[in-house]
C-alpha cells in the first residue's frame, strides 16, 4: 500500500444498524473482505458490537456491526439492543440496513423514529434487492426517501457483493480527516479466542436452526500454540437444560461432530493453519444471568 501522508488520512466510525436479520453482518463481512462477524438464518445472531476495519485509499473506515434492534424481552435482549444504540450514538455515520424483501416492519419503523427524534440523518442501504421486483423496489425507495431521514440510498446484495464498492467509496469520502486508529493490516478488534467461539456458535445455530432456541453460548477455554505451527483450541458450548445438551450432542455424538467439523474448516481457512478443535457441552442454567459473561462480550449487564 502506498504511504499516505498524515495530513491526508481520514478515519471514522460507521454504525451498521437495522432490524434483526436485515443482513448487517453479511454487509460488514462483504465490505471488510473477510469474515469478522458471524451469520446465520436465525435472527439476533450477533450479540455484541463487532468492529470491521476497511482500508479505502487514505481512509480507514471502522464499521460497527451491531446486534439487530428489536423490542427486548429478556436481559440478554436488553443488553444487545443497548449495545446497538451505543454503537450508533458514537458513530460519525449511521447506515440503516433494510431487508428489501421484508420492507418496513415494526422494528425498522422504531429505528427510524428514534433516529428522527435524535435529529440524526443516515444512509439507507436496501439489501437483498436481487430478490425483489423492480416495481416493489421503486415503491419502497420512494416511501423511505419521503421520511426525510436518509441522505443517500444504496441498493445492494450483500451476499453477492453487488453495490458494495460504491457504498465503501462514499464511507471513505465522508469520514472526517484524522489519524488512523488501527494498524492498516487489521480487519477487526475481535480477539482470536472470541472470534473462534463466535464461529462455533454460528455453526451450532445453523446446524440446530429448527431445534434449539437462543439457549446456547460458546466460550474458548484454552488456546495452545503447538510447535508444528498448528493450534489446539478447547471450547465449551453452554446450554440451559439437559434436554438441550442431548440435542447439541446428537445421536452417537453425530451433531457435535458436524458442528466441530464445520467450525474447524472455517477456522483453518481464517487462520491459514491446522486447527485441532475440541468441543465440550455443559449445562449452565443461568448463563444468561452471569455478569461476567456480559462483561466478556462487552455488554451492559444492567441495561
């Protein structure tokens, strides 16, 4: 990369907000160019703020991938929503992602109303446009433009990468002048141990999509660097009841082996080396009420 003079450098935060399952994490990963945030068909997969770092010419754009904003019911829900709004309030630019197939649901409406109340403008990203007819897309765009909230509208397919280059260019042009906050070769602020745990949680969510509710979490217990350059990673999947443990393990251990194989494959690709992954399942009924677990994820236990 060509050396950028200090006086030309730009740097700023862009908060990626939206309703659950609008495609925020897929968009973040697409803009960064590698995986920094996990994705699954389940809503509310992202539980805490994840930073994705994009280098675009003289600009360092720091994307804040936030949990989906929805009407919270549990302590974990409240903490996730609080993390999302905190990420938005601290950012120079707010990017609202709307699932073009779903349109403006109650969660999206609440987000727009809150931004208006705070007198914040935003960039609108209509995602999954490849799956929507042009007439419907035009009608949705017109209605959202009339809200008076959005400075720009981008139509993208985050999954396919369509439209992301233009979006990244606008972010780079609009973040303020200032020094970069991260080394230019970093793509995220997420420690490897946490990213590894998140990848295993993603694979568990995908594998158990129909069978298990939001009753599991994953922690990396140990990470051992081996002399041959490989890594041994031991992780615990925590569930709340014995019946859920049986689901995660599966008949003859089939389910947990499938989850482990998928997680190991992705970890090896990301780390570019061999990984020995060992998964254990434990019951911890109150993991959603443990203050330490929230602290580890950067969530406010008292939100």
